[in-house]
């Protein structure tokens, strides 16, 4: 009997990319017991995913992009300060009676850094992956402070972790993952890491599978029991992603079409998972449900918008 070639299998899986991850959402919906099984390992799995993401970062490319950091600094100011501030003030001014779980989810989304896979999505669409990567790293660096700040300012909803605790856990997650990746790179060497690119992607797909399945816990049952609530949350998730992206494209239109659309992808696709993990999953069930619904625009919008946004190089 032929033995399984694990490195080759991981390489093949890594080359399947977003198709494999999209199937994960369907698996979570179709197999509720599997989703419930994955939920307890959500936080440690996300740490592994962050380690793999930092390991994929090319230090040389990142340094070259930070030589002229003006655009990245402006992007961080907009994505990590302006948008959560605007969201918090708007929700406070409108005085809308929002369920606590939804309020937490919306503020998490506005305050979260870009999605870990946003550089990959940018490359897939034909945008500036280097700018996306630099923005992702810079936003992640300030997230512990900004998330704690905006949670303290605007989250009156009950949550089992304090704003300071949220910021501290985010710092441990992000700094710890970066340190692990740097240690692996120092011990094994950058050439070895580069040769493992497909296998690292394969491990990322497995980790993303666990993530996607975990956040689908309870979604199928809720869709049957409360279809209008689920439909409303899906609509809200798409509106938030598209709204944040469109506003960002307008704000950075002067930087050129490619840069503006690249930053729009970064701002529209936020890493709600890292916020949920930092909270230890100790949030209302409605927040969990929204995070699950928010995965649909994450995995569908890059493919749906590719014909519209592609071929944008000046």
C-alpha cells in the first residue's frame, strides 16, 4: 500500500487556495456536529493561522515598501482610527435600538485589522499585494491599543472581557505569532521558508478550514429557527464590507486607482476572527452568528468583484 506523502499533500492543498476554504463554510453548515467540535479550539487555531501568515511575509519586500511609508501611515490612520470612530459616533448619534450582540459585532468589525489573507485576495484580483501586506502588518501592530480604546469608548453592551483585557490578549496573539514566525525563519533560514511556500499555504488552508467550520457553529440551526434574522445579518455583513470598501476607495482616490482599490479591499475585509479570539469567545451568541455570516462576503466578494476591479494597474 502506498504511503501518504504528507509534504506533497500539503503542497497540493495549498495550491487549491480559496476554493478549499470556501468549501469549509459549506462543511460547517452541512455538518453541525463538526462545527460544535471545532469551536473550543477556535483561539489556539487562530494563533496557528497568525503564525503561518507572518511566516509567509517576505521581510525584504516589506522593508522596501516601508522606505516611503506615507501611504501606509495614512491607511492605518483611516482603517484603524477613522472608521471605528465614525462607526461608534454614528451608532451613538442614531440611537438605534441594536441588540448587544450585533453592537459588539459591528464595533469589532470597524476596529479589526484587515483580513490575514487580504494580500492574497489583492493579488488574486490584480491589485497591489505589497501595499496590502504592508498595511496589514502596520494595522496589526496598532490593533491592541486601538481595539481597547474603541471598546472602552463605545461598547456599552455586556461582554465578559474588559477593553484592557481585549487589548492585552490581542497583543499576546499578534506579537506571539510574529515572534514564532521570526524564530522559525532564523533557525531554518529564509531560503528554506521560501521553498515551503505551498506547504505553508496547505497548513493555512487546514487552519482556515477549522476557523470557517468553527464560526459556522449554530448557523444552520439559526437559519431554520430564525431565517429572517440570519438573512438580515448576512445583508448587514455585505453592506458593512461594501460600505467600508467604497468609503476607503473614495478617500484614497488621489493615490491612484490601484492603490485606492487595494486599500478598499483591506478596509472592507476585516479580521473579525482575531477580535473574537482575543475576547476568548466570551461574547453573545448573536456576535458569534454575525461573525459566521461575515465570512460570506469575505470569501465571495473577491471572486464576484474580480471582473470589475481587475486589470487596474496604471
